[in-house]
C-alpha cells in the first residue's frame, strides 16, 4: 500500500501541476490523484479483511473490526456531546457529527450481525468511490489537454478498477457517425437504460455546473395511473413515445452548485430553511426556489427543466409499478414522511429536511431521489392528460399553474407515487421543492473552463 501512495505522490510532484503557479485545473488534478491513492489503499485494506474471514483467525478479525468500530463510535458520541454542550445546535458541525454517529452505529450493528456482508458493502462503496474519482480525473485531464473549448468529456463506466495511473487518462474513442434513420414509435425500445447497458457516452459531466448527467434513451411507456394504483382524477393512463435521447441530472441540484449560479448571475440565494441555516449543507438539494429560479438555473447550466413526460419516464426507470422499486412504500429507498412501519422511522422523517443527493439507493437507471427528498419542478404548464398515445409531449403553451413531481421529505406514501402530480403556482416556493435539469445534447455545448 505504501508503494501505491508513493507512486501517486512522485508522479504528481514531478508534473508541472506541482509548481506553485499551477492553475486551478492542475490543482484539482493533483487533489484527485491523492484521493485516488487513498481510495485504493482503503479498498486494499477491506480486501485484506475479507480474506482473513477465510482463515482460521476469523474470530480475531471480527473482534478487531468490532473493537475499531466501537472505538470510532465512542469517539463520535463524545464529539457529538461536546458540540451540543457548546450550544452549537443549529450549525453544520452538529449535523455532520449526528450523521457520522448514526452512520457508525449502523456499521457496528451490521458488523455484529454479519461481518462478511459488512465488508462486502464497504468494498462496494470503495469501488464506487474509485470510479467516481477516475471520472473526475478524465474530465480534468481532457480540459488540461484542450487548448480551446471542446465538448464535455464523456465518463466511461469501468466495471473493474485498474492499478493506479494505468489507463486513467485514456480518452474514450470517438463516436461513429450516426447513419441510422430517426426513430419511430414502432422502432423505439421500452427499456435499454439499465446500468448494465451503460456505454462510454451514457454519463457526462455538465458543461457548466459539472454535475453528473445520465443518458436516457428514447422509448415508449405508460404514463399516469397504472393498474393497482390509487388514482387521482388528473392521472389518466396513456401511452407516451419519446423519440429523442436526453441526459438528466443524477441528483437534485445541490445548494452549493446553485450558489455558484447565484454568484455568477448576481442572483440572491433563497431564504435558507430551518434545517439548513445559511445553506451550510452545500450537498443538500437547493429548495425554496420558484419555477423561474429553477428554469433560469437550467438555462445557465446550458440545459432546461425536464418535461413532465421525460421526468416520469426517467423516474420509472423501466418499471410499471406504483413506485420505481415496487407497489409498497419503503423507508430504506426514499426520504419521506408518514411512514407507519415503526415509530422511530416516522419520527426520523417527520419535521426534518431533505438529505444530500444519493443518500438513498438509485433507481434502475442510476438516478437518485426521483422519489421523495424534494419535489421537482418540471417544464410543463398544468393540464389534464389525454387518453390517446402522444409523442414527445410538452404540455400546453400557456396556463395558470405549473407542476412539481416526485414528492418530498414531507410527503406521505400516496404523494410519493410515480403518477402523482402536484399543481403549483409559478411563484410558489417551499423547503420541500427543488429541481434537476436536462441536457438535450451535451456534445453540442462547450466544456466549461
């Protein structure tokens, strides 16, 4: 492990980016190299722990792991008590300490019950972290190598992690010319967006906001209230054909990214909610934004708000159920209120705010928090649904009301249904309303420098 870290340091220090006058891009590259070396070291530690479970000293490995985790938990509890004693009850430090304490408690519980599952989960998280860091490195390296503005770098999803600095900076091959005819309703797939089918152009970095956007391929689906659902009058089931691919944000727009937009455009930040005073939690989703706030951000990000049909198609992730995971609500899959599974769960979700993007499992197309957390503005004016098949619907050209979709941390299970529509005035805003953006063609917009 020492060799891996030393190699990363030597390569980084010998590069021009180690110079005191290095650019911000070069600094980002150096930081990412350090992060990657640390992630590889951590993964190797977990793999070593897993291998010990196969040897006679299994009990010693379990005892050592539980001792380490309990020590971390005790230290976390002491730090949390100190912060509370200092009356820092509304600051970022308290929220971070509480989240860390809760996370460690969950780790201890899992390790005590099933040590192998614990290590396998840790290993999966470590592998995903390496993938994300390598994605950032490719974006940075492409910008460093480009003397002029180029299309944003496409992230290649790698199933296996290679040794450090091997193939990190290899750009994906250019796309073959598109000689196929435009799709029609009869030739469109009804799925094909699964994580297993990802190719080199399925995940891109936003040209302006640098958030991850996932490709959603054309297709046909049933929109509105499906069989077995508790339908509202405005959820008439109908077929929708989407003939164009689009890229949609993997997570809801974070407060920190929105702050960058506000600073560049001279726009004031929304009034912070009680659960995120002064917008200290930059990873949490921006909220208390109006429809126009959301539309203006997406335009700044060189994209747009998704249409209502695009939103539901992406949220369903190929499913035809009440929720993207099935027909029953699940507190382990979404941030919401009104769950009666247990009193402690009900309390956990009640009177609280949204959480950082990706805190819950993604849907089958790799999108986080399409259900719950914050409701999301879509582009359409509110109107009733048709009953016949429609192609690329955009809603009426004008109207009095807008629409938010997906439910929020304050929603009960009925409001979380994929078919549920929330009618709002365009000037409405609340700590339960946020948004995510769509890019029509990332290859047509310049990469940000």
